[in-house]
C-alpha cells in the first residue's frame, strides 16, 4: 500500500492493483525547487503510557524517593545522575533522564518546553480507551462515538482535508486522529509512492480517464497525486547520516523529506512505542529515551538547517503511578509530561500547575491532570497554524494559554 486517502477512497483499490510496485527506473525522491515556507505541525504519539516521572521529575521530592527505588527515579548525584533543568514549576531540583542529551540541548537552547501534570482528564486507565480519546480529542465515550479524529476535523474545518499531502502519517496505517478527512495519507516509505512502470502508469491513466462515477474520479485523483509527487521529487537525496535506523527516526525522516519536497504538508503524525513498562522498567525505559531523544534531536536539527517552520508536540495517553510495583516497573497512571518544541517556542522552562507528590494531592495514587492536553494543542495550533477552529474539540473550551510561544 502506498497511501490511504480515506477508508472510502479508491487508493486501496488502486494500490492493490498497481501502486504497490517498486519505483520505475529513474524515479527517486527529489528536492523541490524551494522548501516550503508554510508552517508544519507535527504530533508525536508515544503509545503505551510513558512514565513522565522517569523522564522529567523533581529529583529531591521526598514522596517520590519514598515511592520508588533509585533505578526508577532521576538521581541528582553520583553515577547516572540525571540532567539538571532550570526553570521548574516548583523550588525542587528538577532533572531530565540522563539518556536524553539531545532533548537537554534543545531545552537549554530555548527550543523545547515541558508541560507537567498534563493529559486527558478522563478517569480511564485503559490504553485502548485513552488512546482513542486522545486521538479523537474527547474525554468521554459518548462524545467519542460521534466524532472523527482531531487532525481530520482540523483538516475539514480549514479545507486541508481535501488537499494532497496536507495531512500525513509516516506510519504503515492511518492513525485514528486522521480518520475522516478524505485526503489523509499514510506514507511510511515515499519511494513506494508511484504507479510502477511507464506502461502500467499509461494503462491506468487510460482506464481512469474514461471511467465514470466515483471510481473514475478517485482514480484520476490518485494518479494526479502520483504524477505531482514524481515531478516534485526528482533528484532529491535525504540528509545522510543524521537519522538512526529505528522506526521513530525513519518516520521523522519521512516527515522532513515531505516538508523539503514542498508538496503541501501541513500536519503530520508519527508514533513511538512501546512505553508500557510494568516490569524491568529501568533498562527498557532508558533505551526508549535514548531513541526518543536522538530521533527528535536529529529531526529538529534537520529542519533547522533549512529554516523550516515546524512545531512538534509529543505526548502519551497517560502517565504511570507514582509508586512502583513489585516487578521493577510502574503501572497505569494519569497525569504526565508533554513536550512542545520548535518554531517560536519559549523553551527552557517546565510549564503547568505542579501540586507536588504528597499522597493528599494525588489522583488515586497518580499525578493529577492539571493541564488538559487539548488546551496545549489549542495553543500550539493557534500559534503554528494561525487559526484554531472553535469546533475542533467538541464540548471543550481551552483554558488560557500557558505562554508557550513568543509573542
């Protein structure tokens, strides 16, 4: 499959018949005449419930020290000490996981902001339900049953949902956030976005040129998109040696490639999993942080080289419990940490209302959600995209901006 325009679209049929073939001779991704100047919003979904207290936390909080062994905390001294962060939301010694060196560089450069105690206010601790809530921009099952993805709604409200390449997932399948927009695209490998040989392309063109109805129209749309992409992509070579071979790095490489090709990308989503660390969390979490930090650092370095206006938001469906379990891990929690980075961000600061970790302020043993993630998204969208559709999050009114961006 080379792309998904929607569940109702022709592309599944076209792809099955012809578009899954390899690139024809001479067709490789190319660089457009000039990289795009319009801003791009990137949404990074960290699936599985990332432990925000193991990524960014007050290292000297007595309640956290009592609740977890040293391997599941951020230490402020000795071997493996975590990275210090200025401008925390309290007077504590705030630290960042020691493997997140690239994120630390972005933070110190004022290009990365953290928002702690953030998330979806829904009380569920189910991966499946909370991921569905987050990707649909809702907080209850009733509203969920009447909505499509929040990125799809944004595309429909702004007209982007009907434009080629405007809404893109760099994953093998279309995420729920993009379901409902007619022209949302799933494109994990740009080199596969073609119709095969010249003969096959000519055959399909002739067939769909004379076909009537929806099938003919969608076939012509798909082939037009393939042709436009081929024209824009002649001679391009992606930045070599910058991205790793892991799935997140490769997905971010695809996003940067599509931005550089100037084919109209406006909103993109990538994902990274698994973060479900019920057991043996210390080594697994450390490896994930290494990958996350390096991949995001490479991406931000890449887009900065071309002075591209990209704002990225990263979050998970929920955090983990404050107290660790008996298996060397942590169980499903609630409030978590979000990251906002990129163009115009007033970084180098941890935002949000932090109430501490005293048992009296916790939410059933979890970090409480004091900042609704939809308020963060509303602020990011308003800045990076220049507009925020009032109907984007049904039944929800965003809180006052946190001040994440320079005026």
